[in-house]
């Protein structure tokens, strides 16, 4: 049991933590962070596809939250906290499929938490849940979370925010934490993120300084990034501390065209926004790239996040700068980096040819 008399991280022992969506970018970092935490006794990692990754204190089970008969409450019984990271980015051409997993599946996770009487639920929301906001100042967790309605990712993240509003009213005994990070990068996520957002036509090994002469200077392209391990540390702290509510997560500096061009040793070249968006839309409709033009529109409208609450109440601070996180990701692209899980595999069976044949932007 958690002792709420103080806020130190040594007040708990032998916690059982269940991580849903444990084999992806954030999940692999989080199970490692939890395994190194003395207060955590065991970690159960749940994922749609089998996993044999060896991590101390961690065992694995295959569960598809998109399945109405997933039986999640069985896995949640006796847990002190459930962390919900599960998310399906593809197929972008079939938003009904992503809705079934992300929204309907997320609701199954929440219902199972209540049924199993789990005292804490930590949910992975996102900067994408926020309504469009300013690029010249920072917004705190009170900024509206209505998303950008044209982008499926933002619609789904925002909808789950409303579901959690109702859940908190109905289950006041459950401590609910919502994490809203910026873009998350690490070396091992590079190949997965290439598949999810750029597709098979991006030559990974060419994503290095001096080989990309120019980078498009897109008006409004300013966003925040964070190393995935730093995000995992914030999740770990949220498991251990008796806190509720939402936390923005991001590192300095804000990433803009100049930062990216400097990392690539490239020249920023102004490109009219309608031209770039039209090209992206055409490539998406032709199944040449998986990222939809609506997601691109959303990125240009995302607000910048004020992380004061995480810094003060979680006593959290990123160990990597945003520039270092993006640079590590770029190195991972060059090295075709990955990890021994299905989502993070550096190469998939059949390679890029299979990505093209099976249809870019479809479910992996």
C-alpha cells in the first residue's frame, strides 16, 4: 500500500506495476526505469505481440486492448498502478481501426482499472490533445484539450481526455495522472518512427550532416521534443508519488527550422506552405508516406508547453536537451537502430519492399 503521509519516493515497497503497451518507444524505457526502482517489486508488460526482452523484475503477456474479450482485469488484479501507453498510429487511411484500439481499447483499460480496484492510473495523453495554441509563449495544463479535429491522432487523444473526465467523477478513489509530453525521441525508436511517419522511401543512412543540403523552412514549424528516457522518468515518478492531474513534459530548447538545419548542417530554404502540404497530401493519398497531411496541419498548430508543474510537483527535470534527443534520433536513423521488440525492430520481415507491397500507412 502507498503511504500518503509524505511525498518521498522511499515510502513504498514491493509495488506491482502493469504497463500496457510496454514494447514501444516509451514502454521499453519505462519498464527499465521501473525495474531499477527499489520501491517496485514487479512489472508486468502487456503488448499486442509477444515479447522476450529480458528486463529485471519484468514479465510479459500478450494482450490486444482492441479485443472486446481481452480480459484486462485479470492482468490488473493486485496491481498498485497501471500505466496505459498503448497506441496504434497506423493505419492512417482507416481511422475506424485506430479508434477501435486507441479509444475503445483505452476505455477498456480504464474500465478494467476500476473493476480490478487498482488505486492509480497513469495515462499517456499528448501535446496532440491540446487545442491549437500560441508559438510565442507557453501554456500550462489548463489549456483546452479539444485537439485538432481533422487529425485522427489528436481527435483520439482529446476524446480520451473527456472519457477520463467522466472516469474521475465516477471513480474518485482512483488516482488519475495524465501525461502530456511533446515529441519523444531516442536512438532505439528511430526505425519504428521512420516506418510510422516517413515510410519506406526515406533513405535512413542518408539522414546525416552534409548529405542533406537543404531543409524546408516551413512557417510555424516550432515544436518541443523530449528524450524518451526522460519521459519514462516522469512516468516513474508519477507511479510513486500521490499526485493527480495533468503534467506537461518537454525539454529546452524549442525545436525550429534553424535547430534542425543546424543539426543536419543544411541550409534552410523557404518553401511555401501550400506547396509542401499539397505534395504531402498527394504522397499520402498514393500510399507513399504514412503520415497524413492532417497530422502535419496539427503539428503547425500545437501550443508550446509550460512544464512548471512537472518540475515542481514531480521534482522532475530532463537530463537531455531537446536538441540532444533529436540528434540521438538522427544517429539512430543512420545506424538503422532498434530494439528486440516487435514495434522497435530495426528491420521487419520482407524489408521495405514488404512495406510498399502491403500498403504504406497500414497496420503493422
